[in-house]
């Protein structure tokens, strides 16, 4: 049976033409033992034991628990047979997936022996699935996954996919020494990685300021004299016509007290899955529009460091402000290639009037104007060559289904409860549309309504 599974896994690797690092194919026990024996980890154990006056054996047990929590075991058949096919079915039921490459020649020009790290904006927990799905033919991506997935059976599934868990907001130096060495070990061994510089889901739809922990760990791999490769950061921008968690992430921004508990969240998720299974069984399941992914021009870490010699040797308090410039550059590149799908474009047009009631033709005209501005900044507009009425029709199906906007004759009415979600989607492309100052109303009978609920800035 073991031999048959091994041959099956080998055929799968050849079928997907994927690049797998040998490090991920070794036994999990060997990877854990290697990390536990690492000199940096051993030094951290001794320092923690001395600082807290604990026996080293007790500290070692804690470190082994951290290692067991972090280190995954990639299962090729689980990732490519179960994961890929499940992602293919689910994504194509929910979305029409669009993939674009801003600089395909540069991506193909990355040397095969170098390490690739995909830096992505974080819109939805579906981001993991979307990017892994579109990259399946050619690359396996090891993700940094937050604690939200450390529940059965998600924990086992993510680990079998080669992803590793991190504790966000956990400040213990001993834990971070273990995590840093693991990230550096997989980087040194050529594992392709994916991480979200923002660190968490966007709450208001905008790109959030980057966090520097994982970026610092990856960059400091270059301090190892034996590491003679380069690290390439590939910016990846993701946008949706519907984010599955949109109402959950915006509720607390409208009212901080309106944050559901874990039981309520589980109930909501179970209800959502059940209702959609019933819709699928009865043929009433409708797609949620576009899920768009755009890959940008890769950034060479060695080239960036060549203009800032000695940065990685600096103390942490001096090093992080310098690395913040690298993180800012990555976020800037992600923002520049953000896909513009129909719903964000329509939401931006509707909100640009600052009114409750807007003439439909005025919205279409404004969408056309915004699309022209987006073209001026070389933004990627999904179905950018279509008639603006066709783009509106695609957005309108989602706006109507979500009960964000209703029709009244030739006018459109923004419903009070719909405004926060419209802001959430419009914010995803707000950095591409620098529209400021007073706007001329298209309809003199329209009244401004300052009492509509809004997301907090």
C-alpha cells in the first residue's frame, strides 16, 4: 500500500508539473528533530531557562509543543487530489475565477533555484484557496495560517497541505525564536511560501498597514553564509464581487458592541453552508460574480538590499523601520495591480454622489467616468472592454441579491443597512480613484442623508 501511494504521489507531481522542495517531502519527525537541534533554538531554550529559573527539560517540553504546533507534513495526494479538486468544485460553483499577469516575462525569468514568496492582500479566508488553485499547475505554496484554523478538522487539513500555524499577538521570545528558525529553514530549503503582509482580514475593505514579523524572518535568511540563492517577492492582488465574510468583518466597524461570539459565528457558518447546499440541490444556487487574481512584477530581495547594505545586521529596533520601507513597497505594488470587478466599481459610483437616491443613468455615466480614470492609472478592470451597461447588469445582480440597493422606477435607492457594505467594496479600489472635493448632483430632487450608517475611518 505504501509503495502504491508513493507511485501515485509521484505521478501526481509529474501531472501538475509542480516544483516541490525536498524539505517538505521528508518525514515530519525528521523536520521536527532538525528544528529542535537548531543552535539558535537551543540558545533560546538556555536563555529562557536562565531568565525564568526553569529546568531546561521543562523549557524543552514547551519548545517541542511549539514545534509540533508549527511544523506541518505535506501530503501530496491530500493537496493535489483532495484539496485541488475540492477547490475546483467550490470555487467554480461560487465564482468565475479570473487570473491575470501584469509582467509574465519577469515571472518566468525568476531562476528556478531561487525562492519565491507570494505577498498577498487579505480580503477573505477564501484567498488561501483561490491562490493555491490558480498556482496548482507549477507550484505548491506553503501558507502561514492564523489560529482561527486550529480546530478539527481544519488543523489536520492545513497541515497536510503543507501550511504552518502562527500565533498572532503572542509575544513570548521563545516562541518567536522557534517560529523564526522554522521560517528560515523552509526558506533556505527553497520552499515556495505565501503570506499576507497585512496580517489579518481587511475590516473596512482598504489595504491595511503591513506587519513585519514574517517579512523580517524571511529576509534574515540571507544572513546565513551557506544560503546563496535569492528571494523573490511576488505581489498578488485579490478582489471579489462578494467576500463571504463581508458582513462579519464590517459589523464591528459600524458598532463595536455588535461583535458575535464564537457560537454565533459557528451557527452562522453552519446556516450558510446548509442553505447553499439546499440551493445547489434545488438548482437555485447563483454564482457570486468574479474572484479576480492579479500577479505583479517580482521584487528581488538581494537587489533591494544592495541599495541598503548592512540593514539585516542592524538591531531589531533599527532594522524594522528599514524593512517597513520594503513592506510598504510590496503593499504599493499590490495596490497598483488590484483587480477592479463589477461590484466595487458600481459601489464606488453609487457612493460618489453622497446621496440616498440616484438616477440609474447617472450611475451608469459615473461608472463609465470611473472606468476611464482607472484606465488612466493602468488599473486592471475586469471585463474592461464591455459595455458599461453589461458591467452594471453583472453588479446589479449581486447588489439586488444582497439587498443593498433597490430600484424605484428610473432611480436607485441605497438602503440604510446596505451603505456599510457598499463602502467596504468601494474601499477596495479607493486608492486607484483619487476623487476628492464637492460633486455635482445629477438630480436636483435628490436629498442628502447624513444619518446612514457608515464604516469608521
